[in-house]
């Protein structure tokens, strides 16, 4: 499972990020309620028609396994709170790959 090695330039968890202020209780509650993780929006975003993930630059479909986990989420949510079932499983299986390669 890919995890970004560093925060991307526009990471919502980056200190001083305009988007950091938008990480509100609703989003944190969604992560906890679904025991899920945040995909790095630079590697993939949800498509407008809800058909899954797409590359934000090309609009091409992205397989979930090819989308990286947000580094900020990994640092600030997973490591501190343990939220993210798939991350916990992959960590136990030594299946986390840290990389900034697209």
C-alpha cells in the first residue's frame, strides 16, 4: 500500500494550509466512523460522477491500490489515533511502501 513519503505541496495537513482549517469535526468523524484513510488528493480524487477515483491532472481512472495514502493523514491521524483499518492491516503485513513517485 502506497503512502506518500512527504507532505505534498498542497496537503490539507500542511501547517498554514488554507485547507487545514477545513479539516473539521465532520471529516474526522467520517474517518473514524468508517475506520478509513485519506487518499492524497495529488495522487487521486473522487470523480464527479461517483465512479471511483481519477487522476486530478488527466481525469483518467485510478485504481484504489494505485492511489497513495495522504502523508498528513498518516502522520496526524493514523500514527496518533490508529484510524484506518487497511493501514493497520498492511502495517502488520509489512506492506506499506513510502514513496513520492506518482
